[in-house]
């Protein structure tokens, strides 16, 4: 495995969770999209009015930020979510109006996946490894 030997840190640290932060234009609208269309649930929101929120679905966590200073970075984010039942999920979110940018397909890199674009232009891939 290329790169597996590159553990140069003398400190043994276990990463327990990862939360990508996506920039959005309107936090409440983005939360509604991620919850109503993609099936996430709101975990927290803070600020007055809220400008940062955390969403979760099972073990997946995503944070959304609508700070005015980050406006230039909106729509530049992307993430890939590994899941099971990708076929059923694809049909479910397609019926709810998700904008698909790459159709569900079997890929030469060993995944069955698809990609969508959220209302702010962030790209999200969903996929599962192919069975042997």
C-alpha cells in the first residue's frame, strides 16, 4: 500500500471523527436541504442569528458555515460519503429534487457511486465498494 509507511509522527494519535465544513449562502435554507432532501438531522447551530451548524446522519458529520467573510469560498467544497444501499438512496434523493451531476454508475476504481451538487454548488459523492 503506497503511503502506508509514511507515519512520521512520534505521537500516536487516533482520529475518531471527521467533519468537513462546507460554505453556504443561507444557513437555514442549507440545513433544510440537507435534512429534507439528504436525510441528515441538525445536531447543533450557533451564533445570533446562527451562522454555523452541525448535521449528522449515522456516523457521518458535516458542518455548514454561512459567515459573511467566507462568501468567496462558497460552492468550492466537496466530500465523498461511503454508504450502503447506494441504489435506494439515489432513487430517494432524486425523487426529492437533488441535482445529480454524475449518475449512479459502477466505476473502474471499485465503487458504485453518484455525485450531487447542493444549492450552493458544493459537490457530494455517495458510494459503496463493489462486492468481490
